[in-house]
C-alpha cells in the first residue's frame, strides 16, 4: 500500500505538494521541455520517485505557460539598496529593518539569495553589523535568503581603494590575528563571513589565506596592485575568485598582466571572477574578452549600493557621499570616482548575454550555478536538481522576470 | 474482431487515442466505478500516449477515475532506472496527466517474492471489477506482453524468461550491450489479457506484418500468442497499411468494407462506439460493387 500523507501534515502550508507543468526547465546546461517539477516543503523532490512511493496527488498544479524556469539569481556582492547601506550603523533596529527591506526588495529582480557586502570600515562597524547579517533562510516572510557577509576590505591596497575610505585600510602585520581582531572572529565557528576580498600585495595577507579558508571563508582577490606572480601565489594558496574584475586593479599590461592575468593562468585552475555588467564599470567589449577567455568562471555581481532602486540624488556608501545621476552612474562627490552601481541582477544577466553573445543558459548560469559553485552550495542553490532549495524564477525569452518563488512559494512582484 | 486500417503510425495513434477517450467519456467513471485500463509499453503506444496527453491538456479528458494496470516490468531493474517500465510510463504518460498515483498498478520487479507479487496483481484486477479495456502491442514474433512463443494461452501473471529475440530487440535501450538487458520479466498472462471485457492491439510497421498475418489468418497457436484474440468476444486491432503487407488482399478489403458500410450506408450515428448497430436505415440505394470497395475514408 503506498504511503499516505495524513491530513495533519497538510495543514502547514509548506507541506503542500506543488507540481509545475508546461515550463522549459534550465537544467544540466540545457533547456528541458516536457518535464515537470515537484516541490515539497521548500525543496525540489524527485517527481517519479514521489509518484510511485508516496501515492498522493499534487495539491497545487501551476502552469508555467511555456516560460523558462531557472534557478533564482544569486548576488554575491551587494553593498545596499533602496536607501539601505550595510556599512553604516544606525542601530540594531535600523539594520534589521534595512536587511528586511533589501531581502524583500530584491525578489522582483529574480534574486533569491544574496551576500550583503561591507566595504572597508572601522572595527566598531564590523563588530556591530556582522552579528546581524548571519545566514538567514529565504521564504515568503523574509524575502531572499541571506547567505552570509562579504567583507570587502580593509586588507586592501591604498592605491586601489576605489570608493573606500583610506583611513579604514590596514595591513595584516600580525597575520591572522589581525583578521580575528577587526572582524570580531573570536567565535570562529559561528561567524557570518562567507567571502572576503583581500589584496595579495598587502603585508600579511598571503600568509593568512590558509587560516581564512580553514575558517570556512571564500577568498577573493580585489582592490589590489598585485603582480601576476603575487596573484598566482594567492590562487595557489586557495583564493578562488577575483572581485569585480577590471575594477580597482591594475590595467592589463601585456608584459605585466597583474590580477587580470589570472585569466591566462595554466598551471593551476583559474579562479572565478565577479564582473559588473552595467556597461559603465566595464566596457561591454572587456566583458566579452573576459568571457571568451574563461566562460565558466564568470559570476555576475551587481556591486549595488544604497541608491539602487531609488531615483537620482545624493546618497552614502560606507559613509562616503556619492551622487547617482540620471544615466545610472554613481560617483564619489569629492573625486568623481565610480562608486558602486545601481544595476539589478536581472539587468546584469540580460546585459551579459548582450555583451558576450552567449546563450541564455550561459547567461543564467553566470548568475546561478557559478556563484553557487564558488560558495560550495551548488547542491542546494543555483540549480533545479532534485534536493535543491525551491528558489526559482519564471523568465520570458527576453530574460524578463515574470514570477519569483522562494522555498517553493510564489512571492508577488507586481 | 474489428480491424481498423489507417495510413500511418500517426493516424493509428490518433484513432486509438480517440477511441480510448470516447470509451472513457461514454463510461462516465466515478470513484466507486472507475474505468479500468490495461496499458502496454514499447514503441507502439508512444503515439497513443502523446495524443492522450494532448486530450488531457485540452481539457477533453480527465484520468481522475481511471485505474491502470501495466502489462509487464523487468525483474531486478531498479524502479527509477531510465529503462524500467515505471520510468517509461512516468515520462510518456503519468507525469502529464491527473491520474491518482494510487490508481496506478505496475508490477514490482524487485519484490521479495515475485510469485506473490504476481498473485497480488491478479487479485487487484479482480478487486476493481476486472479490466474494461486492455491495450497491447505485438512483438515481431507475435507475442503479447512478454508471453513469448510457447506461453500457455491460459496463462496468468507470472515470471517469464525473455526470449533471445526479445533481448536482442531490447539491447538498443541498454547501450547496445546485450549483457545489460534484464533476462527476466514479470508479465500478465495471455489469459489475463483475454479476461478483459475488450482487448485492443496496436500493430504498426512492415516488420509486424508477418506476425499480424499469423495471428488473424491462421489458427490459434501459442507460437503467436496474440492469436488468442480470435477467441475474444470483443477484440479490436488498429494497424497501418504497412502492417497489412502480409495479409490476403481479400482480408484487407473485407475489413475496409466494414468501415465503408458503416460510414456510407448505415451512418456512423447509428453505430455505437463498440461497433454495435443501433438502428439500420432502409437502404435507398443498392450499393454497387464499386461503392463497396471504393475506399479510403477517414473515421
């Protein structure tokens, strides 16, 4: 006799069995027509196994009407949005409300998971903010999932500080202890940091990489004037990503390729690279060059700041005053430097496809599969395989987000 | 027996799918009185299932009160193996329709006690009131389900060892490696299928022509187990022109003429779904020899 779900389990709304039909599923690097998705308890389950084992019919059947079904987008570098700046402390209540605002607001862009990013800041900021940005499950109440924090700095090179505050930068003369001290990593097992951006050319950084990685942190190279050999050393020691390729690093030079030269490394697996596709931070041709040289390494990031989702005007980024102009450029008021972007992740996906001429699948994977692989969560995020979290989007053929689901529940984006 | 001949595989599939749909709708199944359908696997029913899915998507057909019994399943193959008959039925039919999983019956080739599994299957068929319509295909050697040549015509659901021909034919689904093909299967018996109130066999392709000829133009012979339908009170064969290539011209003309008479002389509206004449209109025109044999037409 097949197993029967009792009526009790049905009362919890998460225990409804949801069947999605008539969608074109993005899976295994291709589009699969004529298949169905079964969602139960916020997870994607095996439909055939469930059908023949559990003996219950779906409670809800959703017709995707021929739309593409893709995993939800993952943004692993976002400094803020909708007026919220993760690097500014206004009190615990404001930070929690700010996090909620961003997590809920990002859903309409198809973003189902994100990594709040903190720019180079004084110690107090890290100690106050980090405990509030711990990983948090995504669902209808919370909005997008918080995967942890990206600490971008302060162990970066002064000559490549971009829009960061110079007085916050520091070296790691005391090695890993400096990291523990500034981020408050005394409770190593329970910390919120998922990604760290460091410059290999800053004193003490290369020697600390091993311990950073052992603490479960993904190391990314950025805001650096490292030579190619310094950069390759970092990769050999376990750095697996480049932070916003081309920005805040030396220009590519044919005899001295610098960090960009990692795209041409052969003796070791090349790292992933975050790249901002607003057409402003990186010229479309440069995006294509990077993609052509290392298509499987592309990770789309917004590097969005507080003004994302808001009209043109003056805002702050980590305490620095910036101006968002009508053409979507954000510049530091004092020196005109580019300061974060105001692009959304779904626009990044569309632009990436346009700039590189890649397929729809590759554009989608750059915002789903690749960031999940970098963070080592590709079995539950960035995929529609059995066992994954049911975070997905319905897209039309122009890659517009039509519907967004987190933990199997549709979240209204109209 | 009715023999319906259509021009190609697609037309055959459309015909049998429409027939199944009309039978279910006419039966008007309910929870207490479901429509019990016997189903095959293989290449013959793929078109049938595509059309049934189409009807379901159009809103023309619901499987809510349909109970199904599949004919067979390999022994020892994991249920979610891509070549198991569970997988075949899931991908071709069940995942697209609204059938209740509890109403789906497929033999379990991994049961601890295979004989008991077969006995339970037969028992379940009795419990639901017997099979209303059993659909099958035919092997090139005239076998139905896995009732290979030499199977008793009164056989019931049981374990069978596959014939060499069958293993060869199936190796194309197992990386062309005959060592990977399962050697045994659970199958409904010839008797089990003939117990159904109606039996419909799909026969398409020139490679089936010899089997079809053996099954309907020669004697009932357990070397061609489909020939048992000669003794069934309500049998239907739907085939394409290619499958008739080994039949006598007279046989083909006869069966085509039946459809012609129904359509042009009696009127389709006067004939029930299962071929029973409800009303015979007085003939106004004496049919000429040409009229009798002037075909083709469509249903």
